[in-house]
């Protein structure tokens, strides 16, 4: 390879120095000032944004303080109104409770009367139902049929012992 041949080292070093100097001058005269300007502009924009954010934060803090003061006043007004409404409702509730208690007492006595009537009617039908149930059970449990008279006698005997 001719690059590693010692006779060419002097010319290679000479051209290396020339090219390095040209690139250095090119970077120093055009690229570095442009990059420095962009960085300075970026720093200025960031600082402006930070200042604006700080102003907005201060404005929001003032607004939050005013909001909390208004909220506190509204809560105290609402609490006062709530206490007044609760007092009014307690009076109405006491009157309504008395009326409902009277109505429930009346309905309870009517319900007790109906229950007593239904109970007496159910007891009257109990013998018939017991005979029907015993007949159905006997027909399912035994292969033949059981006489109705025997079932009625057994139900009557069972009801007398209870």
C-alpha cells in the first residue's frame, strides 16, 4: 500500500496539514457562528418561556387564593341555609310522623281483623285440605287405593289429639 511507504510520508503530512487548516477555517468562519447563534436564540426563547410560565403561575396562584376565599364563603352560606332547612324539615317530619303513625295503627288493626277472618276460614277448610293431601299421599305411596272413610277417620283422630 502506497500510504504506508516511508517515501510518501512527507507529502501526506503536508496535505494533511493543508486540509486540516482549510476545514478549521471553514468551521470557524461559517459553521460555528451559525451554531452559536442558534444556541443563543434557543436560550433566549427558553428563558422567555420560563419567565412567561412564572408569570402565569403567579396569576394562577392569585386566582386560586380568590377561588378558595369564595368557596369558603359559599360553604359557610350553604351550611347556614342547610341548618335552617333542617330545622324546618324536622318540624314537618314530626307532624308527618304523627299522621303516619296514626294511619299505620289504623291499617294494623284492619290487617289484624283480616288475618283473624282468614285464619278462621283456613281452619274451617283445614279438614278438607288434610283429607285431600292424605288421599293424594296414600294413592302415591300404595299400589291400591285407600278408602276415603278410613282417611277421614284418621284425619279426624289426628286433629283431635292436637
